[in-house]
């Protein structure tokens, strides 16, 4: 992992990063049906998913709440 502009970026994951957009695919190879996340400063929605698995959209506020719960450890006991 590297630290880049106050972000931690796992360089093993396929990603596309610019000053206005970040897209990360959550697998090691980028050749499977793994979900991706697509965020853009100029869009009101954050998109998770892909053509094969389908898409889910969150408002930025909904996503912020979700991330806060993850950081607080809300889901940790379910990850074992």
C-alpha cells in the first residue's frame, strides 16, 4: 500500500485515479466478476458493481454513513 494525497491505495487492486475520479475493482486481477466502486466529484451518486453482477447506487451522504459504520467497526464481528 502507498499513501497518496491523504488516501491509502492498495496498488495490487486494478484502479483508475485522477483528481476528480476514483475507480477501484476489488480483486487482484480485474478479469473476474468482482465488484468495483466508481466515484466522481462531478456526480451526485457513487456506483458499486458492474455489468455482470449489477449496479448499486448510493448518494454521497449514504456512502459517507456506510463508511463511518465500517470505520467504527460495526461489521467487524461478521467478517470472520
